C-alpha cells in the first residue's frame, strides 16, 4: 500500500511539472462552450477574487471590500465571489470559519465556490482553472452577468477572461501586485525556476486577453507596460479609504485599560505580519528607544502572518517582551478600536523588489485616522509622502533612522500635531473613495464600449 502511495505521489508530481511546462510554452488554453446568455438591463458585475472578509482581513480583502462598496448602487450590482476552495484551503482560519457560504459584511454579500477535488493543490493548474471557469460560468449565468472583473492573481484572471469569452462579455483583470516577484524577493533562486517563469507568463496572458486592465498604482502600471501590456488599456485605481467612515476618534479607554497601556506612547502596526514588512527592524528600534525612554513606549502589532513567530522570538531574545503586545488577527469591525489607541503607525518595509512596486493600503487608513506615520523610503511606501509634512520617511532598512524619526514625533509636539493634521487632509484630498467611485464606474462603461467596438453588436 505504501509503495502504491509513493507511486501515485510521483505520478502526480510529474503531471504537475509537465502541466507547468506546457503552460510556460503555450500559455493557458481557454475552454470553449456554446452557452446562451441573456444580459440584464441592470449592470451586473461578477468580481472573482482570491480571498475576502470575514475569514481574512489583510490588504487584499480590504481593497476588495472597498471596491465592492464603491461599485454597488442603484444602477450597478456587484457580486464578489472567491476562488474555488476558499476558505476551506486556508491553513489557519480559527474562529473566523463558520462554513457560511454567503457571509455578509457591511451589506456586501460574498459568495464561495467550492467542490471537493477542485481545490488548489488537488489537481494541476490547468485543470484547476478549467474547473474554476465552469463554476464561475454557472454563477455568472445565474446572476445575469454583464461584465467579469477579476483580481490578482492569474488564476482568477484566466478563469475570469475564459468565462467572459464563453459568455461573450467584456472582462477586466485587476493587477494588485506580482506574486511571483514577492516570492522571488524572499527566495532569489525562485526567479530561475519553471514556476516563476510560468506564473509571469500567465500574468501577462491574463492582462493581454482581458478587455481592460486595472493597476493598483502608477508604479504597477509602469511595470505592466514594461512587460508588454498596451498602456492604452490600463487604468489606475489606487488604494483609497472612506474618509467619512474612517475619522479621528478619541482613544478607546477600555481597550487601553485592557492592554494595560493607559500611560504609554504606542507605536503600532496593523496589517499582515509578513517578512517584507520589516517589523524585525522595529523590534531592534524598540530596544534602542527603551535605553533613552525606559518603559515609556509600547509596540502594538495587530495581525498575523509568516513572520510573526520570528518577530516574537526576536522580542524574547532582546528581552523586551514587556514592551510588545501581539493581538494576532482581530475581527474587521474591531480594527478601529486599535487604531484609536495608536500614537504613531510604523511601516518599515524592506528594500525588496516587491516593496518598490506594490503600494500598501494600511498607511492610508492610519492617515485617515490622523495618525502620523513613519514609513520606509522604499518607493511604493513613500511616493505619497512629503517628509515631515504628511508623514516621516526613514532610510530603508536603517534601525537608527527608524529610531530617529519615531523620537522626532515623540519629542516635538508641534511637529506631531502638524503631521497628524496634514496626513488626514492629504488622504481626504487624494485618496477619498468618492473620487474612486466615479472613476471605476467610468472604467466599467468604457470597457463595455471598447468591447462592443471590438466585437460588434
């Protein structure tokens, strides 16, 4: 029996490798099907995505929710639907998993696609996308889809494009980052692998075959153009926030008491605790600050991720456990309470390729709450900041610079108050969701018009 199992595993691994090689050489081969589809008079957007609230509340999930709330109105329906297998295939779900296939958050209803044997890791990439396409097709017909909008990564993009092709509909592929680049940033040898080359090729295919492409930022748009994507079909929807909902609030006294930090100055980070965020540098900075200001600071880390254990070990090694509070992931509706007690938000991202390209959303949330931020000088983290005006920029990967800039805000109340005020004003002027709403509706309209011109009818 063991021999048969080993034989099966070897066959499966060989199938997966062969599939990747075929995809690298020929690209993804779209399914074809004869399907009758009657479009509704309403604009019905199918929004297929990688993950969502409430099971995950990372930047990806928050952006999805942000866009969904923008789009939904009397004229446009949006139906966010997660990839096949989510959230069952997550390694860590904990109390957030309740097997609800239709969770509702802020009046946005999320749909799940799942079938045993169809989940990620249970079949080859080609077969996964085939299965995903067919399940998405049925969902799209059920909702009388008029446009398919897919967000990173290529699995969603290709399934969305394929579904749109079968139904004769326009498609949009929203590029939020380059996941193969993220992995290569932490594993340099990955760049020479078959998987890296295949993923990059399929990302390009999803962009080229979609009617329109949405980019997370102008920096992402530049990268897409360098990969051969026609700049005329690329639109930019930057991360934004609802500045009417995210407003400065008084500190939550009950939470301060609960965490025993009533009289402490709190430096906080709320987001995914992953290696490229550079939080290990904040730990080292905390040790140095404590030498000058003994026991006056606390460091609040709200979130979970692949670097959490490493950071906690570093804190223990430096013997500063009393200075740090790790909450892990908290429910979406409780995040505001944690923002309220933070004095400074710190984003010390590392000098990795992915950090030069992909802009985070979390700094904009902190700025909306009028929290002064200290951010790394890596391009995607600092292009929106003017030093000591609407934020402070520390030299990338420099602990000394992190210490210097945190203490500038701590020691200079006039600077602190000015940066807080300017941060809020900048976000309201430049990242408010109202402006994004008009833009994304216009992109949907232009995409449909371009599709009609290209295909007639």
